[in-house]
C-alpha cells in the first residue's frame, strides 16, 4: 500500500509547488532573458549602442547588458555600423565562431542595406553575409529603437521550437 | 589666411624649372617629377615649410597626357602660410613618383592612400601597401574610369568567399548617385537618390 512507504510519493509539504511547462517554453525562457550581445560596432551606430547600454537606457533591464567581445560567449550579434567589404569576411568569421543558438540584429540603415553608402567599398546590407533576425531603421536608430529590436527578437525566440532543434542538431 | 608673397620669386630663382601654377588660394608651383623631392626639401629646410599637410594626386582622365599629377601641401609653422607643389607623373600607364617619406614620416600613409586609390607608385617608399582597400583588390577606385558603384570582384578572404558563394557586387545605383544637396529644408537636403524616374525595377530612361 502507498501509505506504507510515504517517502516514495510526492510530498508537496517538503518538495514545494510543482510547475508543469513545455520544454520549449522553459528553454526559450532561459535564452530570452540573458541574450548576451556581441557588439559589432563598426561606425557611428556603435555610439547609440553604447548609449543603449549606459545608465539612461540600461539594456540590462532586458538581460542583454553583458557585451561579450568574445564570440564564444555571445548569443546575439548586434551589427552597429557600416560594413565595408574589407570588414565583411571578419564579420562573417566572428558570426561563424559564435556558438549556436545565435541571432543577429542589423542596427541602422548601413547594416540593413548599406545605407547612404551606395559605393564600391560598402557591403549593401549585412544580410548578404549573415542571416539577420531583426532590422532596425534609422541613421542612427535611437537607443529605444534598439531596445525595441531586442524585445522583438525576444518575441521571436519565444516562438522557436527549441527542443526539436536541439534534438535534431 | 596670410600669403607668403616672396616664396614665388624665391622658388623660381632657386629652381628655374619650377613654374607658377594657377591657384585660387596659396602660392603653387609645377615642378618636374625628378626635382620634386629637392624642392620639398628646400622648402622644408630653407623656407620653414616644416609640416606636410597632405599628399594626394589628380587623375585628369585617360584622354589626357600627362594623366596623373601628384600634389603636396605644405604648411609653415613659423610663417603660418601654405604652399602647394605639383608634379606630373612621367608615365600615364605606370605612374610613379619619388617618395617624400624620407623628409616627413607622415608622408608614409598619405602615399599609401594615394597608391591605393589612384595607383601611383612611390619609389623608395618603405612599405607601399594598400591602406583602405584590402591587399589584392584589383582596382584603383579614384581613377576616372572606375564607376562609383564599383566593379564585381572576389571577397578578400578565400575561405569566407567559398562559404558565401558571392563576392563584391556593384552597388545598386537606382535613382542615380545617392547624394546630399546643399540648402534647406533638411527634408530636401538630406542624401537621397536624385532621379526617382528609375529604380531597381524600372530601367533608367535613355
Ligand atoms: S546608419 Fe547612419 S549612424 Fe548608423 S553607421 Fe550608418 S551612417 Fe552611421
């Protein structure tokens, strides 16, 4: 009988409340709230990226304050600035070095489309070399716009089927 | 800006081969390429032009000969005046000029830039590599025949190029060059395509 061995049953007085969730939701919740950025600050937009990290805008409120200059420790590359063709292979290499899962925010007109630099030296949009999740318009975008992009990315990550991706990887 | 009025006669008496050059601002001289460094050194050591402001070059386009002119701008820290020296490159296809990096260490990067963008070889330069475009880039972008949009070529890193399977493209020039117009209001003056009659989807009207 079950009462003869009470230690084998779940005792909520000792063990606390129980939560039931989906693996996807749990994994995404973990990923969402500590999205460590890889700051790819290549031009003027990087100044706004810095402002977004500083006390007035405080990107830490959304769990993305740990700017990692090592791609191995970063989840989300924020391409903030003009990507020249000379820099493009380096951006791609850093992206390749980031551990999956990884996301990319193209911050500003230059990163999204080449911006006003329709010239021989400028990559016409960073989506030509890395897959971009969120584009931010503006030249430069205000820090609020970057925070909005981060929230958009978090919404996107929330809907990902993380478990099946992990199992099939 | 003050002008050094005596410099014109001083240069022409010291270097008979130097000729005055049309100029809207400071005194300017045309000198033969072979004498350029001697003139620069004399200006630096005897005339107090101790600071090299700029080294650049002009491409007068492929139809012109001489095609390339190298231009130096000097400033005198004691007289507070400028002077401009220009010399034509002897060859139109393989332009070269003696380096001024022995006189001013700062000439080093200016000359690398001039080499990178206009393809002028500075003989005697200690390290004449490209400075803005990557090593191995096949063109000199400030030459007149080079289009603003650029020409297709490979990305510099072969490993990444193989991974991406695409290279440098000509930038889409839809609507013509993307430029600012001076004046007001801001909404009109800001950089934009000036000719909206054509874009990526509609051909440019002839
Ligand atoms: S989008 Fe504007 S602010 Fe941002 S890097 Fe380009 S030119 Fe600078």
